[in-house]
C-alpha cells in the first residue's frame, strides 16, 4: 500500500508491517503498544517527549542525539556504556567519591 500526500489516521492491530518505510511523515501523537521494533532504524527524527516504558533496548546504538533533559529511571544498566565507559563504573566512582562538608 502506498500513501502519499494524504492526512490519514491509521489503526493497525495483529498486522505485519515489516519492511515498511516512513519518510517525511508525521507520526506525532501515535501510540505503539506490544510491537516488535527489533532492527528498527530512526534517522533525523524529532522524538521530543518520547516515552519508553517496559521496553527492551538491548544492543541499541544511540549516536549524535540530543539527550538534554532525558530521565532514565528503574532501568537495567549492565553493559551500558557512554563514550566507551561503563555506566555502572561511572556510578561506582560517583558513589565512592569523598563527600565535601559544607
């Protein structure tokens, strides 16, 4: 199916849209629930306000991304690196630093 130059709300369930391509498309306000996005690639995208809950990002690669204001909570961080440095090591060093009085 090819949609071009249209404004259309789509609702898909129990569907296989593997290999689909979305270019110059607005998906703002869309909801993705119980979806398989493995191997998914996003380039040159505005995902401000993105919310990921109960997601598996194992093996994800994030580069050249604005992470200002991003909050990460209650997440498994084993094996996660930032610029090649293990995040668990960063936290260990942070917790081990001497506390300044004052």
